[in-house]
C-alpha cells in the first residue's frame, strides 16, 4: 500500500509562489474599410512602447464595458461615432509584460459615422492585413495581426 506523501514531497507539492502582476484590461478595434484595409495607429513617442503601431482603443475605466470603452476611445482618438451593434467581438490576446499583464479583446468594426482623423496619434495608416507585419507592433498586438491576416 502506498504511503501518503508528506507536505513538500513528490508530485503533490504546491508550485512555488509567483508574484502577481496587475491586470490591465484594454479594448481594441480593427477598423476595416471597404477595400479590406485595417487601420493602425502609431503610439506617441512619450508613451510606453512609443513609436510602435497598434490597433485603436484604450483602457477600460471603472465599471465600463469593453464596448463602451471603444465607443468613447474611438471618438476621442479618431473622431468617429460607433453604434454598439457594429462592434463584432473577434479575438483576444493575453500577454505578460514586465510590470503588468494585458488582456485585450479585439473587435471588428466595418461601419462608423464620420471621417477618421488622427487626434492623439502622430500617424495613422490604412494597411492590408498582410502588411501589418511591416510595422513594428507591441508584442501583445502581433497575434491579433496574425488572426486578421488569416481571417480577412
């Protein structure tokens, strides 16, 4: 008959404690135009990962849904109005940065009101999904670009 393991022995020992990183929830949108191009925005140089290209969106505020966050952020960043029914959940990414863990759902958006303007970014670009990899992107955005390339 097998003897029970003592605490700390064998395969039943608990994993070592790992420090927890704060979870950052960010919602992003892949705006897709009539030609199948996707909008990406360059991060301001003075921000974390400055100069890299990302999908528009932002951090959720307390009590805010991802959809409400995107509607607010897309108005602030790009000057467009979005109907919540036009936000189609697509995929998400989960990435551990050095000081936080990012969880980011990506929504597809094909309809909006207004003309896209760069309000908070030094540059914006409409690119074919296959060209997304020609732009340096934050590590968390790369899997999203791959899904868009394969889906669109």
